[in-house]
C-alpha cells in the first residue's frame, strides 16, 4: 500500500530547523511536503558572530536567504507564529494557517537583555546579529583601557562564550601591539566552565592567567552605572570599565501554545532521548527544550546539540512515515571549540548524559582545532544552502 502524503512543518530556521528540513527531504519522496517557517527572510550563522566582531568575517559571509532551500523541495513560509494548536494539528502565523501531520519546534531561545538594571543601555553584545555588527565598529577603534565581559547569570547560550571572547580580544589587540588593554571576565560560576569539572576548569583558569586575563568568579552582577562606567557585584565589588560587553541570560521564546507543550518555566518539555513532546507527532529540539541532566541542571544551550537532535528527529519521522519501528535516540554527545587566540583553539567534548559530572575531555589548544571550526563553518554554509 502506498504511503499517504504527509506534511511536516518546522518552526525555526536556525541550525536545528535547517538540518531537520534537509535530512527529511533527503529521505522522503516528493509526495511529502516539508515547510520551514521563520519570521526572518535570512539565516545567519551564529557561531561566527564574534569572528564578525573582530573582522574575520563580513555580515554577508555568514548570511544566507531561506528561499534557496526551495530548490531542494523545501517550502519557505516567512511569518511569525501566533498560535500552535496541537489537537487540531495547526500552526497559525501572521501570514496564514498551516496544517501538519508532524511538527518540529526549533525556535531557539531569546536573549534577556534587561536582566540587570542599567546593563542593556550601557553594554554591547554579540549575541544578536545587529549587536555583533555594532560591536564590530567599536572594537577596532577602541583606544585602550579596561574591557569588562560580564555574565549576569549562569544560564546563557554557549558556555565558552565569555572565555572565547576574552582570548580572542587579547590576541586581537596584541597583534596590533596595543598593550594598554586590561580584560576582565565577571562570572557567577565558581570556576570557568564549572560544568566540565574541577580539573578542566582549573586548566581553563590557568590559560586565562597565562594570557593575563582577569577572571572574577562568583561575581553576581547587581547593577551598572553607565554614567560613571562602573559595574557593581553582589560581593560589594565595584569595578570601573571603559568598554562593557555582556553575555546575556537566555529565556524562552514566548510561545503561543497550549500549556500542554510547556513546563512551568515556559520551555518545551520533551523526552531527552527522542525529543518527542507528549504528542507523538510533535517534537522540539535545540534551545527551546527543557532537558534535565543527572545533576538536575538543564542541558547546555548550543548549536551542536540542536544539530545532533535534528538528525535523530528527522530519522524518526521518516521511519514513522514509512511504517518502520526502527528508531534512533539522542545520545547527549556534544563538543565545543574554545578559541584561545593566535590561531589556536582547544576542544572540549563528551557525553553530557553520563553522570552528575559528565566525563568530558579537553584537548590542548592547537592550530588544527581552530581550522576545524573554520571547516565546520564553511561546510555548514555550503552544505545546507
């Protein structure tokens, strides 16, 4: 008996959404419709935002329109989601209503720029495309002084971000023989990359010291005085800065859906292995999900997890459509490249689903890992678009 035509709707055109759409199309016949929904007309490759800040990339180099996906048989619907109706199997956007047989929610997470009084108007961030472009105009013209990189909360996307930033800025200014740059990182963590365990954290701390980067741990930001350029932490520490860069806290994207999809904090509840919601035909992946690890903390927000989860979900939807009982599970594996400057990067990898302190491995900084990150970026832009 021929397989009945199905319609799969994917919300979100980030890493998870793109991989899901392309993998589905690769394994499904043209009788099945795949529709990608995003409020923007363009995809931007977020892992390269800070490279754009320091002049390694232009905005155009990491930007791709969604419409070319149509050559692969993927329909693009530009619109903002107004409602998700699970029981009716419908998604309502500001440009129309889409029915679905399967739904994949890959809408990511928002940046909370207002979490600390005075922080947003006083600081710059590269966690948004517009913010990265603005910061790219400031960094090359910075005349010298103290740069404060502040982490207001321990819940932020891509945990190496503040340390990547510090290392790359140190290298950027050293190459220009600017020696009057004083870089500080303020983090609420007990140690840098605390999730990785004490041994790896201590090693990162040693690397920061070697690069003359001041890392202020257990520093919880309370307020910012933009007039006098002073940040105040809960431990009564007040520090003057000349340039303030913030690593914003994440928060769930406001999702107009039935409460059955969301937990009390606004994240989408899923099975940690199948990424399935309480509805067998609705899945959620990436930063939008709530997945708790053995220590009770949420799985880190990072593109590598969205990518790996997308592959699992796409495969399982294909098997479901083809009436096969075979299924894959998300293993919890992930990795991070940690840029350390001078064309080098370290690599941190392991299975985050194993134990209260995951058995992660840190490989020493070298040129190969830096170029590995470059290859991933180039492959992503070439392969998926």
